[in-house]
């Protein structure tokens, strides 16, 4: 079945035929809509004047030039500078470890645990992202070494709608979005500190501390903070 992650025929066609585009889409899939993340690789290729993505070309690209490519409207990501750097770091690792051939990550993996360990070792791929991509490879790309479902954790389960691995059309995308929204709401409710609900003996809540205005330093640090947070994805 053709991929339908970008919900855009031309972009999905590149994901289908170019494993590097698919891997980069997974890397970009954080803090922006999933469809935008998987649309971006095809647009990146178009801006580079090619019909596919090459790890060596991206690894050797002028870093500031690549930032410009990412930042040109419509920006390829909400944080173009940090994500351009992540894409380049990923491609450098692919060249150094796999001679630029993305498929070598999984084509000879003995089992799911080895596949997962190779993915989580890549720049920008934390535990959750590596599990989701393991599930995506197994569910939609036919990469099913022994134990791949276990390596993918809950994302490897059959009949669920938890991640991009389960998106095959617009309807399933809606179900995944509903699942993520419910999970975020539950996490937020569980993380709310008891002190925020406490009241004084008279029943009057404690006065909140005055809010400080966001200064220019905070604005300059926003992307750096987002980049650090992205490491957890």
C-alpha cells in the first residue's frame, strides 16, 4: 500500500521511493503537524533542485545555506535552524556509518532489538522516535525482523492508532490525532501539582506570583529550548 503520511500525493510518492526522505520526515515529526513533517522532504528536494535526497549532498551542504533552504517560506519546520542542523547531523552519521545508504540500517538487522538500537543511535532519534520508526517499517514497509513488534513497544501493536506508523489515510490520521490529544490531556491532568489546587483555610486560593514579561533573551532562547526538548521525542 502506498504511503499516505503527508496527505499530499507528490510528497507521499517521494516517501515511497526514497528511504532517506522517509527517515528525514520521521526526524522532523515533532512540534509540528505530522503531515507537514512528511511533506517537508519532498519540498526540500525540490528546493535543492533534485527528485530525491542524497545523504552525502546534505552532509556536505553549507550549513547556513541549508538553514536558508529550511527557513524560506513556507518553512520546512517551525524551528528551521535547529532542524536543518539535525538533518545535516543525521546525514553525516549515515555517511560515516552506513556509507550514505539508509537501507543498511535495517536490511541486515538480525532482530527487532538490533534494528531499534541502530535507530536510537542516530542523531535526533530518541527512544520514542526510534520505536515509532521501527513500527512504521514493520507495519508499512515490510521490515519485520524477529521481535520487531516488541522493539517498537506499544507502537508495534496491531489494530491501534497511536502514531504515524498507523496512518494509512485521512480517517486513520484523525484517529491518531484523537489518541495523541487524549494522551496529552491525561498527562496534563496527572501532572498538575496538588499545590495548584490547594486553598487556604478560608477557601481562598493562594495568590499567584506575578508573571514576568518575556524578554528578548527568552525569544532568542526559544528555539534552543525547543531543540533540547525535541531530544526527548
